[in-house]
């Protein structure tokens, strides 16, 4: 474990305060609770351009892309950051299935690349400390999505 500076603690607290800003809090709540696209087309249905949902998804994704860039550049001790965060994993997990298609559509191979690299290291960090935790979390999220899905009525 590296030495954590007072500057890094201050930065983490500032990043946390940003997450608590009222609109960001609403965006995060919507994203985690409602944003479950399985494809790029599905993403556009769940968060159509110009909609509040689109703004929320962009806000959450760009926030975590920025934070990942900060950590990726070594401006914060990675162990310290990983010990105190985890939401970024959920955020990227929601776009993981179609990130390649998204990058191709925008002709930008770097779209959310900082977040992807950061999450890959977070997963490795977790697996080293608690093997199987990433897959367990994926399974738990899938069960939660299934439980939240509207029940289909049978024919009478």
C-alpha cells in the first residue's frame, strides 16, 4: 500500500462532494436504478438524445471518465481510491456489452477508455483480495434486474 497524502485525501473528499451535488445525485440514482441497456440501440431508447435520461447518463459516465483519468495518471493512490469507491464498476458494467459498437459509431476508439482501463485494474485488485467477487457481483446485478423487471401477465 502506498503512502496517501493529505492532498489525495482532500481530492477524494472533493470528488465525493461532487457526487453529492443534487443533480448529480439524481443522475446517479437514475443510472444505477433504471439504466440497463443491452445494446447501443437499447441505450438510445432508454436515454434518447435531448432527454433528461440522456443528460443523466452523460453526466454519470463523464464524471467517472474524469475521475478514472485522475487515478490512471497516478494523482491518487490507487489502493486508497479502490478501498473507498466501487460505483465506477457498476457504471462501466452497464455499457460494457456495447462499448465497442459505441466507439465504432462515434469513430472514437478512446471513448470511455480511461474508465475501462481503471475498471480493469479495479477488477484485478478485487480478485486479488476476494477471488470471484466480480463474477458474483455480475450475477447479483442480473438477479436484481430480473427482480425489478415488470412481471408478464399470463393469458386467462
